[in-house]
């Protein structure tokens, strides 16, 4: 019994050893196959990396070649378009540039004229100031001489006013009128007369009235002490009386298109200063005479202060003339733009006509020599059907095919408002 058990155990051990040997052999074979496959896989990976690098190199070369080719084509095409476009547009742009240059020349001339006029303004004002000083000096020198002539004394202020107007560059009956007589509905103020009416560019009229103070001024200049103070008060009262006369005259109402303000011209500088500083009693209250006058739209002026006012009027007229010139230049510019627009429209129509002519030419050419069933081909076929002894029709199809080329028209688009390009 025991030996059989031993034999059985030995058999089992032997069988197990055989199975183990077989499994070990299979495992070794599997490991060997796995190693071979890994080696093959490494080779394949290396080949794949080489192919990938080669592909990337080829793609880079292709991209570089394509980019260089595209750049070359683009440059050639751009140069061609630039050349063709420049030739076609030159005829359009040159006349327009010529007109614009002429317009610029006119504008520069106007600006130069304005700058020169502005640069000379200070010199002219200085010269006018010197002339007004001369006028005042002459007035003082002549005061004593004319003191005894009441008629001359009455006209003295008006004469000085006319001289200031002439010095300021204004012309009588053009820029101002002298001693116009007005008709008033009020019987107490019939036959009103203004000393000067200065015409303004806007159609209004500036009234200037002269205050005669020759006798009072002479007495004041020669007086001393209390007498001088008394004469100063008399001058202030006289100026106030003249202000009241102007208020009653109401030039703003009775003179057509008159300005609201009336200028009261005082020829003597000292009298003017007395009027500016003097006080009067109004409604039991002492007030400056100049404020009283301004409340009634009356302003005191002397030769020095009147000249700039008149110069401003003259400059206003010059500005109006300049504005007229600028308006004319503006109208010319608008006309120039319309002319350019009309030219562009006409030029666009020329392009359309050229394209239509090319289309008609190509259509006729196709029927004659290049299209299917064209006339030249038909004549050739007819000639081949004639008897050989008959006169052959002289049709050279090869010559016709080689020389009959379709017309190509490459015109740049010309934009025209309201039409096709």
C-alpha cells in the first residue's frame, strides 16, 4: 500500500515538473516575442519620428516657397495695377489739382492781404492819434481868433467833426452824410437836423452830434481861482442842456435805421474831461453827468476816442467786402467740386462705353473668326466642297485664328455719386 502511495506521489511530482517545464518554456518564448516586438516597435517609432521630421521639413519648404511665390505675384500685380491706375487717373486728377492749386493761391493772397492790413493798423492808429492831437492844438490856437464871430463859433464843432471823419478815412456821401434835415410829425420838433450820419455795414446809421463849447472853453482857459470853478460848472450845465436837447430830438426814433446810441462829440479835450467828471442834480440827487447821458443812450466822445470808433466802422466795411470776396471764393469752390463730380460721371460713362465696345468687338470677332461655326470656318468648308478646277476661296483659317484676338479692357473703377463705377 505504501509503495503505491509513493509511486503515486512520485508520478504527481513528475507530472507537475513536466507542466512547470512546459509553462516555463512558454513564458520564455513569450518574453522573447515581447522583446522582439518592443525592438520592432522602437524601430517603427524611430522611423515615424524620421518621417514626421521629414514631413515638417517638406511643409516648411513648401510654405516658404508658396510665400515667396505669392509675394512675387502680389508685387508684380501691384506694380501693374499701380502703373495702369496711375495712367488712367492722371487725366482725372491733374485738372482737379490745377484748380485746387489756383484756389490755394487765391486763399494765400487773401491771407497775405489781411496780415498786411493788420500789421499796418497800429501804425495808422498812431498816425491818426498824432493828427487828432494836431487838430486839438489847432483848435486851441484858433479859439481866440474866432471868439468874436458867433456864426463861426456855432460851426466850429461841426468843422472839427468833419476833419476827424476825414482823418479816419471816411468819405462824405459814401460813408457818411452831413447835416441831413429830417421831418418829424411832432410840430415842436419839425425840421430836425443831424450833424453827421455814419452808415454802418448792416444798414443801420450812427448819429454823431457836435457840442459847441468854444466860447466857454476860452473863458475857462483864461480864468483863475473861483472864476474857473464857476465856469467849470457852467460848462457842465451847458453840456447837460445839450444832452436834454438830444433826448427831445430822439434820433433813435426819428432817424430811419438809427442805432440806439447817439455820440455827442466834444472837440476840446479839457471840456470833454470836465463833462466826464462833472456832476449834475437829478431828482434831488447828485449824479455823474456821463451816467445821466448814458441812461438816455448818449455817449460823450472826443477826437481821441471817436477816431477808433470810426476806424472800427471802416474796418467793418472792409470786412464786409472781404466776406463778399470769401463768399465768391466759396461759390467758386462749390462750382469746382460740382465740375469735378460732373467730370467723374462723364469719365465713368466713357469707361462703360469702352467696355460695351469691347464686348461688341469680341462678339463680332467670335462670329467672324474665333467662335464655334464662325464665318471663316464656314467659308473654308465651302471652299473644300468646290471642284478643284474651280477658283478656290482664299481663306487662311490658321492666319485668322492666330491674328483674331479678343479685346481685353482693364479699366479702374471710377466712383461717381449716384451712378455705377
